[in-house]
């Protein structure tokens, strides 16, 4: 890790009329670091994630990102073309529902290859080779490369979505409940896969989840949100083992023990 | 004044009123200035159903003058319903000369073909376009496709070609094959066979495209680069035919399959009737000369 932040948010707020989406959020994310944002539903996690990933215009506040050339740029002062270019090269976005992040009517290979083609790759053989390679890395059999995601199970779709996002070697991935709706054994394998990829590719990630176990497994740092505010943040193990804020204490004590 | 002349006097020249023609001409000028860009225009209700060339007819009506010579083709043929009706329409409302000969026409309105005979400077080719947006079947949102054109994000177009190769082993798109105009806008050449794509490249004629239902006009000015999209290892190729035309014996033309009976009998003939008839006429003239000798 370097001493320069990859992404930083300052006093980020999003209001929906009089209602608060999230308010006064500030933090830094370092290269290779995984930050989990936890909290109950309606606490503003997804609003925050969308504001950070330029999918939703914040009401106030600044989000800056360290570009590949080292310049630290305010995301909302960049042109839309630059932001969209960033989205499909240096960033990834993993949706909770894979259908939102995949093209369900084109083959798995084309889903993975789309970003490469968007970057100007014009050699079919090379695109297909990268797609097959990435399917292998997310444990999807090679002979499924021409199948549509519609023919895939939920877990496979989610892994395909991850492959589609990582094929351009991004430095930052946003994940919105990546394991939501999957059964526990599939969840465990997906988490294992994500952990491996994050480490191997030195990915920074912001993971939104309501599942504290997912946060514990994936993240280095954690931010707890309630009613649009960050009530506590710190190293994951510290926050989960020694919660300070009353709400965090409630959250941690609510985990079901099997 | 004859009864017909009194009758047509109730119409403005070329059916549309002058303000509408000016509006459409402004759209055409803008389209010519930005080759391949789809210019929205206030498409009018025409006395024909959508899908029968309402866009092409409006473009033709806006550019036609009393001295123009009009040719109308439908899939290459001068004698099919759509071609005959539109030709008759302009004879009635604009009283212009019409022809079936490609070389003599100043305006050629076409449904889904480009004539085999090379076009020349000063000619205008008007295409009837059903769906002007090449990205439509990949991205249903108009707001999004507009943004993709604006930001030149055309990766998705190649996704379609990738799918073709993955499924069929080659690029199986045979018509409405996407092209890039002057290195900038990706454009749908209307459902012409990809056989005709190379004819659009550096054509001396002006090419105008009108989509009535979708309310868009776009253009390829003369001598503009028009390149068909492809992959390095799967380059663009046009259709080829094994046999020559059964009527004129021509090779290197686009052929239609004609079913002759219900026992599998069929023949392949030029889809461009004018080109085919001319070749037949010159062949029989040649034969006549030989007989005379």
C-alpha cells in the first residue's frame, strides 16, 4: 500500500427532497484496500455506493479519485465521457442482481468480451481467448462460453458478472450485496473466489452488505451506517470484536449464532 | 385544364406544404453536415402506412423540383407495388418525369437496394429506413443510445458481430450491416444487403436516409468514407453467388431466388431489374447483329 489515497470522499451528502439518503460521509480508501459498508436496509448504503461510483449525483460533497497517471481528480468535475471511460476500464460494479450487470441475451463470452471491444480490441480470437481464460478463473466451465446467462444458475451469473468486470484489470470495484440471494454454500465459494481475486489483482473494493460475516471475511476496514450517517468506522476486527457505538453493539449482538 | 390538372391543383407541389419542406430541408442540411448522425425531424402523416416509405417520400418531396427525373425501386425492382405506387404518387402531386433507367434519374428513391450501375455526381439516392438506430436491438433505451453515439461508445456493436461468429462461425449479419461513416458515427445503412455496403464508400452521389415512423433523417455526403465494421481475423465480406443471373447471365450482381414450382424448381435472377433488362437488351441486340450478318 502506498501513502496516497485511491479514492476519497469529503462531506458527501445525498438528499431526496427532505429525506436524507446519506449525509456528511468522509473517508479515504487506499489502493488494495477493501472497505465494507454495513447497516440495516434503508440506512443509505446503496445511496452512498451510487454517489461514489458516479451513478447518482450527490447533493453536496466531493469525491476524488487517483487516476492511473497519478492525478487526483474530482469525479464530478470530469466530463461525462471521462467518467464513463473510467467506469468501464479502471472500475467495476457488481450488482446484487446479476441481471442488472449482465446482458442476458448475449453469450457469456460476449459479456466478458464487451469491455475489451469497447476499448478497441478488434481481434475475435484474442477476445475469445481472454473470455475463456476469465471464465476459467471464476470457475465456469469452458464449454459454457457460448451459453447465454439465462441458462446459468444464480451463483454462476454472479461469477460471470465478476469476470465481466475484472477483464480490463480495474483498480477499484464497487459491490452491492454481491452474495445477496445466494444459498450459503454458493456464498462461501463466491466469497472465497472474491478474496483470492482481490488479493491476486491488488484490487481496492467498496462492498455494501448487510451481512456482517461477509464484511468480516472480505474487508480490511468497515463503516457502519445508520439513518444515512456513518456511526462508526475502523478496522474490521476491531469494530466487530469491540464495537463502540451503541448501534454497532446492537448490530453485532444481533448476529444469529448457529 | 384537364380534369386531372384541376384535381392536382388542390395539392401543393410535391404534396407537402412549403413550411414542412423547409423544415425537412433544414434537417437534411444538418444531416449532410454531420455525416451519419441521426437528425430528428417533425415527420408528417403521409397518405400511406408507416413501413411503406413515409420517411423516404418526405425526403424526396422536400428535394424534388419540376425538372427532376425520378426513379423508384423496391428491392431493386421498378415494377413492384411500393415502387409503382410511389412513382405514381409523385407523378400526380409533382407532375415530374419518371424513369426506370438508373443513368437518367436525378433522384432515386430506394427500398433496400443500391442500383448495380454506378451512380454519378449530381444524383441523389433516397433510402427508406424502418429503424435508423443501429444499436436499437442491443440497447432499447433511446437516451442511452444517443449518449453512446455522442461519446463514440461503440463496443456494443462489436458484441453483436462477436455473437454472430460465436454462433455461426462467421459474421452472419447479411443486411442492415453496420457501417462507420467518415471514421465517426456508426450508422445503419437501412436493410440493404451487405452486398451493397461497398457501393456506399466514396460514392459520388448524395445519399439521404429518411425514417418516417422513427422521425429521423441522416445522410452520407458524396465522397465520404463508409467502412463496414468487422474483426481483424474475421474481415468484412460480401455475399457471393455460385451461378450467374438466369436471365441476363450477369455475374457480380445481387441475385434474388425465384421459386418456380412446388418440386424444388428455382432460378436466381438479378434483383436490379433495370440493370438486368439492359443487359438482356444489349445481348439480344448483339445476337440480332450476328443474325443480320
